[in-house]
C-alpha cells in the first residue's frame, strides 16, 4: 500500500462524524485514509471501517506552524495528500502548511447556508457517489455487550438526554413524558445513556423517571456504538451520541433548535425535529411522541 491521504480533524465526536461522507469520498479517490483526530475518535472510525489508520492529532506538532519564524517542524507521516479541517483562519498556518505539503487542502470553516456535512464533502471535491449510506457496524463491534444484564429483551429505546452544552438539552420533564409514553405503548425496554458531560441532564431525568429504566453510564465508545447498533429506536439532543446513532443507521429522532440545523446528521433516514429548548411545550412533546411511535410501526 502506498502513502495514505491524511485527513486532519481535531473536533469532538459529532463534528468528526459529520466528516464521514467526505472521508468516504477521499478514500474512494485516494486509496488509504489516515485520520488525525482525538485518539478515541480515530480508533472508533478505524473500527467502523471508515478510515484505514489513525494518529493522535496532538502527536503531529501542528502548533509549530502558527509561528512564522519557528524553526520547529510538524511531525507528519509520509503522505500522498493532505486535507485539513482546521486552522483555515490563520494565514501563517495555511502558508506554512502549504509550503511543507504543496497542494494541501486547508478547508474553510462551514457557514450556515447548507448542512455542515455538505460543506465538508465539497471541500474534497467529491464526485457523485453513495457517500451518505449508513455505516454497517462490523460483527466484532456488534458482539460487544456493554449493556447491563437487567436491561431486558428487545425491542430497546435508547435515550440520550444530554449534550456537549446544557443549552442544547431538551427539558428533562419533556424527555420523561416521551420515554414513559412510548415505552408503554410500544412495549419497549428503555436504556438511557449518560456520558461524561451529561451529569446534570441525567440527574434531572432520573428525578422524573424513577425506576423502570436501565442506565448505561460512561461506556467506552466502541461499547456505546455496539449498544446503539442494536437499538430499535433512538431519541436524543443535538450531540455526538445522536450523530453516532444516525451514522449507524439507527431509527433516530434528533432534537434541535432551529439555529443549529446546519449540524443535522447526514443520513437521510435520521429524523430531525426542532423544539423549544428553554422549556417543555405540551404540543411539541405530543409531536415527539407521535413521531417516535410512527417510526416504530
């Protein structure tokens, strides 16, 4: 195998997953793809078969390129091509990177005029293709059993009440009403995911739900992907976990506020609904219940 294309994306889980269509297009046109990202995110995309290899973003030493007179050089592997979704606002970085890797693509930041994933796909000059099919989780990943033993038999409704920012979280009382109603009507067991940033949102939901649901707390990322891949439905806020559910082809309903719709998932089968995040609106709660039940018919 020849030198790979290096794609650089230091963002969080949701931001990196929005680049999956672009990574697929790069791989189809260039062969092997290496992703420079947060280590656990690079490992996940390699395990899912989206990229061939990964390297820690911090290991590249790219900070050296932000100083014009610096003598230090970044630690880049042998490359066939480089696409960087980082640093475009700094002209020194752009010039120095292009001096080291002629023809490197330093993509501009996304705007609000189109979905972010479309912007990322356009930055690599992607031809038409099936870039937005859901990811088929490999058998080895699906075989992981992260869920507690007492979850009960399928079907499962997997819920993620948190997000990277509290401002993106739908109120706990709204989540609780949806979860209890849908679980009862569809006869589903409920698994609630709580990640490291979800302490407050999870605590509020616990107060409203009480007993009767199973909690998946801080699982490793591959284990979370395994649980998502076996869920029959998913409900969550605008978060990396929601993007992972959608990327895996889970029947997902993701709750957004209107200003952030450009960050919607790329899989067309994922449903997006705009809601009021500041407080629970009865009509919106009823609409979410109806849409989830409709997805399960």
